[in-house]
């Protein structure tokens, strides 16, 4: 019977980097059975069970307390868990999966360099075009919070779950909030990040659910895992 | 947090309070109105921007359009009034639940009952303000709120000050626009005095282009060097903003004394009668004519006194109301022990009537009581 459940991303580079991160710390994680099986075996810590989950589901599982620990991007934690500070703790930033969440506008908007400029452009856009300027993103919560912080109010969010950088050209929206690792995709699409448009520098994080049941067995297994990782997980 | 189900003696007490308020508002000439709980989300998004989604409940209504659970009564009541023609005085009374999203961990309820009034098109705004404030205080007394604390403010004063001060039109427009965002407003004032950060080379080139023989062509060339010209925004949009930026860059610095006056006026607090004197002193010694706004303040105090209120002693804070979205004149809030859970509040919102379709805008003043907060206070007291 597993005492401590750890949710890991089930595919892609994030999965590989996560497995390597644990391997470097003496915890071997092997996918069990066929590749379709969303279970895995962890060796090196008694009572530790690994479940493989879609990266986007890990924040929700942590929030609901259905896993004790999980690996996911900080961007998803902040986007998907309302009041995340009281729901999860982040004992370790893992040093991979780096990505910046940024506000980007068409590079040819030579009058828009800062969020204050964007605010002025929003007011002007409504005056001249009769509608709110649209921001394409899948990060609705983080966008709203950042725009509020910067005093930008008169805009509309358009949901964009992929290929967001093509949105301005397709006239689906005027500007966007998206993740970028090198900025190359943005500049290839004739977009420019605003000078004060960095919302979050995200990376993969080992997260601990405060909502999960922390009985004696789970706490003991957490102690063993923490010792192995050299981290204070308590 | 979500409210508990109302039942038993609590429900009876609430019903009694609501019935009492309905009778009081009716006797004062306020016609009962009952707007629907749901209305088109588009309207709220246009009024408040995307941020309304973090404060109200918006969801698909079927058929593609979003609907909004009313976060207050003012917007639907004022819209219903407008449908019958704006140019007529009217008094409305309403009661029922409103729905607000609250931040995680907030003690504020996501659903609570408001019982309030809207006073529209009054010929004498000061009299309407006194009438409504007196009515709300009487309502609070009637349902058992003992010795509540009233805080007042008047955003008309700082708006009036910005209009009266000698400054470039662009600067005035910027300050007016950001009055409701205090941090941004103060930054704008400091920047106007000390100058902003040095311009980027992009900004310098853009401003230079405005003075070129064919600015539009010059700006288009500048833009094209940075990236493909794509999207809905047009080169004319950018040229228009470039002209405004060039004008702003040429603005003379704000005299330090002007900035100090703005900050000093916003810092005025104290009993209303003393605050009025202080505002008269401040503006007179600066040679600024704020007579219209301050006379309106004085008339309001007189009208309140005529209704038996101790108006001169009421707490006044010139900065109060700057976080209350749409208010643009007299504002007040009534609190008991817990300032986070006010018992009542209200304010003037003339300019919002224009955004809802009134041409010209009409005098509008509204206020509401939160009976559940009063009953909770009674229970705790």
C-alpha cells in the first residue's frame, strides 16, 4: 500500500527531464507495463507511488489533494489553482522547463513599448474602432491579475489554446500573452515583448499539496523522500 | 464565502427587516422595481472591462451569448429607467440578492442581499444626496443598526480641481483617466514634475517623425523596419498616438506647487465642516477657483442639517471613493465594528449614465443597505 503519491508528467521533454532529475538523486522511475499504462514504479524510497498524469492535470490533482506531490510548471500552478499559496507549497524549483510568460504586441506597433502604452492603445482602439482591444491567451487568470496590477482595464481576453503567436496576423486578436522560452517564435511572427511585459519566469517545480491527507505513513514517506532529495519537504 | 441557508428565526428577522425597508422607501416616494437576476454580460464587459470577470459571475447563457449574474442593482435599474426616457426625475427602490466573486480566503460573501434606492434626474443634486443619506440612515436605525460610523468623500472636488488647474490638455486627460487608480495617479503627478524616464531610441524616432513633412509615410517606414504590418490596428492609429506622445513630450514640467496642491487636496480628512474650510483655504491661497464644487459641498451640508443630520461632524476623506469604480461625486459608506463588511454605502454616478446611453448625462445618486450585515452585527452585539 502506497503511503505517498507523486504525480509526474506523462510525456514529452518534461517527463524525460523529470525522470532524469529524480535519477540523479537516486530515485529510479520506470514506466510499468506497456507505454499506454499511466502507472510507474519508483525505486529508492519506501512507500512512494508514482502516477503519470497529463501535465495540465497535475495542478488540479494537487489542489484537490488527490496526490501528495506533483511536478508541473509554476505557470500552471498559478493559473489553475485559485489562491494557490494556501493550496500548495513549492519545496524545489527543478532547473528545467524554463519559460517566460510575457505580454507581446505586433513589433510594428512602434508607439507601444510598455504596459502604460498598451493601456493608452486600448483606450484609443475603443475610440477609433468601437470595440475593446483583444488579448489572445490561455492564461486567463494570470493575464487578468497582471493587467490589473499594471492598471490596464479596457481590453478583452480571447481564449487561445495553441498557435497563439499567429493570432494577430489572423486578426483573431490584437496582442497576446503567451509562454516563450527563447523569444524566437515571437520574433519570427513579427511580435515584440513589452519592456515591462514579463509576467512570470516559470520553471518546473516539485509541489506539495496542502489539501492532501497527511497521515503518519505519508508523513514518514515524505521524510524519507526529503532525505533522499536533500530537501525539507515538511 | 457562500452564505448559509436562511431559515427559522434568522429568516423571519431578515424578512421583517426587508419588509420594513420596503415600507420606508415606499413612504419616501421610491417606486419598487425588480430587475432580473441575469443580464447580458456584454454590457458589464463594456462598462468595466475584462476585470469584471474576477468580480462577477459570467457564464454562457446558451445561444452563444454570455450572461452575468447581477453584481449590483444600479446598472439594470438605470438601464430600465433609460428605456422610458432619460429626461425625467425618478425614484426607485429595490431589494434582492446580488452576486460577487471574491478572492480566495475572503470573508466577503459571494451572495448577499441589498436593499437600496436610486434617485435619478433630481433638479437639486445636493438635496437628493441629503435625502438619500438621511433615508439610508433611517433605514439602518429601523432595522437595528446602532451608532454606525459614516465616512464621506467627494470625487467631484478632485475632478473639479484638475479642471480648474492650468495644465496642458493631454496631461489633464491622463490624470482624469487614472484618478481611480491611486498608485498610477501619484506616479503620473510625480512624473509630470520631475520628468519621466529618458525616451528609448524608438520613442525618439517616433516623436521626430511627427514633425517630418509627411509624418504618416515616415511612421509607416519606421514601423515596417520592425516587423510586418499585420492585425487590425492601423497606421493611422499609430500616427494619432505618435502625435499625442509628441505633444506630451513637449509639455512643460508641472510646477511643484501644483503637484503639492493636488496631493494636499487629496489628503484632506476630518469632520466635514472643517474639511470644507481647509479646502477653501487651500484653493484660495493657491488662487484656484473651486467655488462651484465647494459651494455644492456647503449646500449638501446645509441640506443634511435641515434633515436633522449632524452633517458638519461627519467624517470626510477627500481620497475616499477612489477605489469605487464609477462614482464621480459625493460618496459615503456606513460601517460598524468590521470595516471590511460595510452596513451601507452609496454615491453619485452621473457620468455612468452617459455610458449607459443618457444624452446628456443625468444627475444620478444611489445607495444601498446590506440587511444581513446589520442583522449579523445585531446578533454579535
